[in-house]
């Protein structure tokens, strides 16, 4: 009798192990094409298993918890977002999470984005608090060796397409963007910098102005030359984007530039203060940096917006004033044709 009981117990154990093995190794997909499961820091294993069941990654909790229980002394569940796009068995799900194979979100930082723009993008894509990113990027310590004059990391957060995990820290994101700037600049512009005898502060600051003034690649070397000539002649740069940046530094909403904006008391207001602003006003791409190193050979001192997304350039103030008058007439015609059209910005470098 005793032998029979022992045999039954062993049989049940073998059967239990077989059932557990089948369940642990049975692939399952209870969702559509894909699903993302977010595991916050500190979430307990039963809660993780419940979330995986709720999202259709697991058919039931216990196989996952069994695997977790066997390995809990050696491994722990890593927080983060996990993408599931094919059937996985509980063992593979467990392995994916303990290895920290988190889903990386694509984050696109357009050329000409400033710190405030980037903070908004990161908030939308990664859930990163804008205040945290702005606080971290206000400290220029990471680029002091490159630019001892830098008031912040503005200008050195290279615009590119990145991949970050959801919840990435502001410091990690900023460090990655600064590292990308260093890599791009060293690869493409180190010789230009050496030959030009310019400081990197001047180059990046001027490139940020060029970047914000035009989206047209062909115009960037021309605008870089306009600014260089105005600086040589000790003329005010009168660059609208510097004024808008000054407004944003005061945490005010930006929009079409107004007459009162032109009188804002800020060192970034190039309508009031001669020379370049204290630092970059945005993060320029390669084309704008290249334009500063290789400006066009022109004598233009002025430019004004046209109605085609570009600019009209002039050598003299009289010529510029005629261009401004022509531009205003064109805008008036467009407004009559489209009464709901947004008001145009103040023409650039209007005296």
C-alpha cells in the first residue's frame, strides 16, 4: 500500500512537472499585431504577471511566476517598456524582461530646435518632465572644455534621430545629444575650425542664427555672409529669432514678433545690443555650421522675407527698403485673397 502511495505521488509529481513544462514552453499571443507593456520601477512580480495577462502577452500568470520564483535569487525584473510583436512562451517573456530588452522609442529632434522645443518633444515621446530637461541643459559643464563661454548646453544638443527608452533620464538624453555633437563636429569640422582660427563659441552661435533664419540650404551661406559683414561693420544684426529666444527665456509664449518684442531688455536682443548674442539660440545642423565656415562671396547687408519661404537680399539700405515695400504689398495681396491668413512677421533687418 505504501509503495502504491509513493508511486502515485511520484506519478502526480511527474505529471505536474510535465504540465508546468508544457505551459512554460507554450507560445501565446492574445493581442493584435503588437502591444507595448510598461513596467514601472518597483512593480512586484505578481503585478507584472497580471499586466502581461491583461495585455494578452501571457495566457495565465502562474507559469511566469513559477519561472520568476526559480530565478528570483539571481535575476530581477527590469523596469521599462517592452514591445511584444510575436507569440512568446512564458520563459521567453521572463528572459526578455530580466535581460532588460526594453523597447526604444524613436525621437526626432529637428534642426533648429532649441532647448524648449526639445523639452516638449521629449515630454511627448518619453514622458520626460520638461522642467527636468531644462534644468539639466541649463548647466554647461558638459561642454566647458569645448566652449568656456557657453551659458548653457544650447547649440550643443545635436539635432538628429535618436532612440531612447521611455522614462530615460534628462541627464542621459542630454549627454547622448552632446556626445553626438562632439562626434559630428570632430568628424566634419575640426579642420575647418583649425584653419579659420574662430572659436567654437562664435561658430555655433552664428550657425544657430543662420539655422533659425532660413530653411533653405542655398540661402544659408548667403545669410552667414550677411551677418559676418554686419559684424565687421559694427552694425546691429537685427535678427528676429534672437528676439523670440529672449521672449522664450522669460517663459512667455512666442508667436509672430511684435514691435514691443523688439524692445525687450535682453542681451539676446540683437536689435538693441551689438555683436552676437551671449550664446546659441538653437541647435544648428551640419549645413548651417558649414555655412559659417564657408560663407558666400557676396556684399549683401540686408535681407527680407519673400512670399515663397525664402528671402530677398540687398546691398544698400535704399535697395532693402524697396524690397520691404514690395514684400508688404505682396503680403497685403495675399491677405486680401485669404482673410484668415496669419499675420506676417516683421520683415528681417527692417530699419
